[in-house]
C-alpha cells in the first residue's frame, strides 16, 4: 500500500512538472512572436505598431519605451482595427525568369485576391521588378484594369532588381511624409542578381528612414542562401518572411494580411518636437513579459510648436533659495547670470548658484538671506527645447518673500520718502558751512604734531597770531610767476607768518594744481625771514634746491612750489 501511495505521488508530481513546462513553453512562444512592426513619427507624436500573438493582452502601464535614452510618455494602446485607420500597401511582384510559370501564376492570383479583400480606407500600389522597376497599378485605376494587366503580365525578365525596388519604395514613402501606416509586401524567390543598382544596405537604410516594414512571401528551394538573406532583410525592418509552395501562396498572403490587421497601436509622446533628421533607435521594454525589442526608424517630421514656455510657480525654500517651475522643459537653467531678483527700489541681485533638478525646474541660491518684501524675478535667455526654441512668454514674475525685517533706513524712506532725505541733506550742508566759516575766521588749518588744528590755536613758531601793533615786521614785495605767464607782483606786510597754498583758507592762495592745499609758510622772527615746507606732496625749493627743515630766506631768493616761482624782497618797517 505504501508503495502504491509513493507511486501515485510520483505520477502526480511528474504531471504537474509537465504542465508547468508546457505553460512555460506556451508563454515563451507568445513572447517570441511579438514584433515591433513599424514606428512612425511626427515629433513630438510617435506611434508604434506591434504584431504577433497576444498583442490584444498588452497593458500600456506595463510598457516602457525609450527614444535612444529618453523615456517617452505612453498615452494609450488600441487595437488597430478600432482606430479607423487605413494602410498604404506597396505590393512588389517579381517578374524575373528565375521562377517557374506555375509559381508566377500563383503570385498573380494571390495579388488579385489580396486587392479585392482590401478595406475602403486602404491604399495600394502594385510594383513590378525585373530588368526594371515599374508601377503596374494603383487602386484608383479600378480592379478591372488590374485584372487585365495581370493577365498579360509575364515573368520573362533576365534580371531581378529586388533591392532597387525596395529602395524606390523607401523614396515613395519619404515623399508621402505623413503618419499613415505603410507596409511593403514582396512576392519573389528572394534573389537579387543585378549589379550597379541599389545595394541591400542602401535599401534597408531607406526603409528604416521611412519606417516601412517589409513582408515577404518566397517560393522555390533552389537558392537557400538568397532566401535566408531575404529573411534577414525583412525581419530587420519589422516584417516577416513566409515560405510558400505554389499551392499555398494565397494562404500565406492571407495569413500575412491578418497579422498586419490584428496589430496593436501604441501612442506615445516625447518631451519636445526636436528631430535629428536621421535614424534613431526606439527601444521597447515589456515589463510583465521580461521582453525587450528595438527598431531603428527615421526622425524627420515634426509638428510646429507655437506655444511659449511660462513660469508656473516660484517657491521660497529656506532663507536664501528659490525654486522656479516652468511649464515645459527649457534651456539655460544652469546659468546663474540668466536670473535676477529685483526689490521694490530696483536693486538687482544675481544668484550665486543655479542648479536644475529637471529640465523644467531650477533651484536658485543667493549669497544673502532674503529681506521680507515684494520682488520681481527676471529671467534671461530661457528658451524651450523645441525646434523653434521659443523664448519665455513672460520674462518677469512677482514674488513675495519672507525673511529679515527691512533696515531702519528703508523704514525711514518708506515713512518720509525722499523729502526727509532732502531735509537731512540741507541740515548737513548748513553744518558744513558753519564749520567752514569758523575755519576761515581762524585763518585756516595747520598740521601740528600730525594733527589738524586751527591756525589761530597754534602756539609755536609755525604759525602764531599776535597783535600787529606789538611787534615789528617787514614789507614784502612778492613777484609771482607761473609757467610762461607774466609776473604778478604783490605787496604784503609781514608781522608773523604767511601761509601759501592752493586752498582758499591760505593767506596767499595760488591756483596751481601741483601745489598742496597748504604748501609752505613764511615767518618773520627777530629781523629775519624763515620758510618751512608744510609736508607738501611735491616739496619746496629755494633757488632750485629742495629744502628739508625750516630754513632762513635771503632777499631776492626764488622759492619754487609746484609750477609757481615766488621772488621775495623786503625791507623792515616800523
């Protein structure tokens, strides 16, 4: 009995294992059958057509799509038959002599049946290729014309311009630049035996640029290598190759048609309408199926962007930071010079740092903490990432900030305005005038012991004010010459001292810019006259020799200060 139980348990385990393996096998078959048939673009809009078993079970939330490394926004997924869209077919018919008459007749019959089964919104062109590539028929010419031309068509051409035919299909699709779904179907043995025309790589590139999938139905077993290359070509465009016998050509074409019609359409959107005008890789990740697919397609078309970006929000962060949000991705966010914060007085401050956390958000950091009040944020050189590079709709926005209270000065200005400032300036001018009058009254200012003092307060020999009635003096005759001007003669009675300089507080004021404000002093002492340089900038010279300390002056000596010469002559007075 125990043996039977163990045997029964073993059989159940084997059955469960086989069931599990079958489930995995079935799932693997479903996954491997999915193909990205076509990607059509008119930036920022992108559509992808997905074919294969299980497309109706795809969940848009479980799909991620990347244009190069940029994640696209998935909008929705639909069954193709629910979209109401048509398909623009290019049916290519091989008319070379490499096929038997029976195989060629099967192709003609299948082509006529395929056209008769098209939907009203579909379009089709039938193209023949052999020694040359020609358009045999278009849908608008009527089914009768097609039947007549097929009856008279023969496959007696010596060459097979397969790649040239595909290249011309790529050209036609690029000329018809729209987002209509396009599909090329080739009925051939898959052999291209002509030189000097389009190569396989050239044909493939044009098809990829136009985003056109190619499906093939091949007959014949004589050229396995050629058929294999044909299969690689069509699968690289997102299509599929079907191998058929003469009697199954129609069936295979019907299966192909059903695969195309039962596609799923994935609608996506990029961040901008920028095109590279070249091929780019679009990568699909089906997260629930652990499946990745990619397809190269051309990005040449775009929808004009006439919407200017805007500042949607400005948020204060902490004491010295602002976060600025824009309505769409923009450029120039990492340049701090592109931003200025102006207060109510018009004072502008540039942030010391600007760091973009994303393409439409920037954080501005200022050196100083904010002062509470109203501000204006000004933005320069900020543009969106579209082909048109639209500038900001409004370059300024009002911002209310919290922070430190305004200074007392600013409060004063707010209370009294500039009238109060003007009154303060008037008072200051009055005080300065009073000080000036006092200085003038006291005969100027001298430097004594490295300190400024009124001349009337000096108690030493530098400059002493005494009653002229109590002291003897001399009568000075001063001849003054400046540059090439004629001498000017002055006469002064000297009882104590005479300060000479360019300041109007000096007893003798000379308009010479090279003289110091108080350049030198002349003093009378016990019958002699002395001269002292008052630490002037350019110095004082007697008869061309620069003096240092206090020095006795002789009659007819020439004193030079700046650009001016002074000749002193005198005689004693009672």
